[in-house]
């Protein structure tokens, strides 16, 4: 008798004529090996497919829009038309395999690296203050120059802070009824990370996303509402303080509140106005891919923070709705993971990543629509920026890793009893 991988026994196949005794057992071993290989390539949950497919489509869509938004500018600068998009594609080629590699890692791995990842990313973030490494762009000192490449360390801080918050609150799950266990060490460490970015690097947009991640993780950890309100008030107060202490930020906010935007056309309203005009030019069906007018020197940051304006001008309202639908599907897949999991760590981290990616997308689109003041946050998956794309794809890999752990409801169904044969 031989035992199969399903736990049932079956007779050992007799050897064929001319075979040595025991050859049948070798064929059985081959059968078992094939079954084991099938487990490795077994079907994944629908949430896995939904998250992975939307991430890949948005990434490809972003590469097309980066090419369209930067081709004219590259030619005007005397460079090749594909120079910018090839750099972005290089990060996509690195990030997509990393996403699927991360999806194969167990949940225990993400728990173990939570503390080391946060310490390393904080150390890298401190490099922006080192003379010769730190780069200042539009008043923000949030980049480092390594060789011929620039990177934004705060993008990886988003993921490491999410993993760390999930691990700490997972370990304290039974103690989250008490305010001191909610605040320590979450609030001091969170304030350190946010302060390094918002105060030290003067990047309020990224600081606000980090605040949203902190609040999202607290919410999905299940803390009591009265304990959640206090960090919410602290975050809102800190955001207001960061805004009023910066003349540049106050000018942006005041121009956003100014009804007569033409009065500040040459200063703080120039880019927001051209972003809205680009969307208006697109109408319902758009001017056609590659036919944007605003990208010819009128709209600054056309491939970065305002790529949604170029998308709306070239592909119209229909193109904008497609992008919004893709982010909605991504959010649906992520929330299904949150709802179906039994692990508090998965629920907290998945909630923080969802708040980060979907919330940042809504903020970016809201800025282009002039619903929010200019905050300088990119559109996930789509905006030009290799560090941003890489961090978002790795974060998607973490979500995919969590999606693999969702219990299969089909396996929980009772087996169907065999119907006995009737004798006539």
C-alpha cells in the first residue's frame, strides 16, 4: 500500500514486465512529486488577482502617460524622446518582480523585519541632511543624490512605518484598551518619523500621508473611539502648525482659498490654473493620446504631481473615470483582505497600506481638481518618480503576501457523501 498526498492509501502499482521490483513505487514517488508541484502553483484567491492586476495595469498606464507627458520636453532639451520613460521603466522592471517576490514571503517575515526596516529607513532619511548628499527641490530637502540617480527616502518610510505600527499594535492587541499602551511607543516614534519629513525636510505633503497612515493603523487596530480621537486631534493640530509656520505653505493655502485666482496667476496660482484648464480642454473624450497642449511648457510638473491633468486633457473624462475605477478595484481587493483575515497584524498593515495608496491617489486628484491646496504628492503607480513607484510596488507585494493567507471557504465545506449504488 502507498500513501498519497491527500492522506488516502491506494495499492502500489505492480511493476511492468521487465522492470525490477519496486519500480512501481518509484512511479508513485513521481506522482507524489507532481502533486506537490501542483501545490506550489495552486490557484490564488481572487483578491490576489484583483490587487495584482490593477497594480500592473496602473503601472503600464503610468508608463504610457509619462512618455506622452515628457516626450516634447525631452526633445526640446536635445535629449531622446524616450529618455525619461526608459528611466521610469527601469524601476518598473525592478519593482514588478520584487512585488511578486514579496508576495511569496510569509507573514512571519514581515513581522520580523518591522523594527529593522524602520531603523534602516530612518537612518537613510537622515542622509538628506548630509552636505553633498541632500538635494533641495522647490524648498523641500527630501532627496539624496547617489551617483547619477536621485532617491526619496521618505517613500520607503511609508512602508516601514506601516509594518512597524502593525507589529507593535499586534503585540499589544490585548492592551489597547488603555491609553498609555496606545500612545507608547506609537505616538513618540510616529512623531519622530513625521517630524523628520514635515519639519526637517519641509515636505508637508509626505508628512500628511504619514499622518494618515498612523491614523489608519490605529483605526484598523480596533482601539476605542475615545482613544482614537486624541491622536486625530494631535495630527490635525500638527498639520495646522506645520502650515502656519511656513510662508510658502501659507501662500499656497491662501491662493487656494482666493476666489479671484487670476490675481495670483503669475505666482502661486499658475500651476493649479493650468492643471484645471488642461482637464477642461479634454472634455469627455480628450484631445487624443499625445495631443496635450499644456505639456508644451505651460504646466510645470506635468509628469509628476500633475500627470492626472495631462491624462484628462488627452483621454478626457472617460480616461479619468477608468483610472478612478482601477483605484476603486484596488481598494475593493485590499478591503476584502482586511475583512476576511483573522490575523490582527495583517488587518492593521493592510489597512495602513490601503490608506496610503488610495488616500494619496485621492489627494493628488483633489489637488489637480483644486479641491485641495498644492501638497506635492505624486499619483501612485503613475507619476514620474522611480522611488515612489518602487515603494508602492513593494507595498503591493506585502498585500499580495497577505492575500495568500486568506482562508479558502471551499476547503471549509463539508465533503459530499457518496451516494450508494442501488441494486435492481
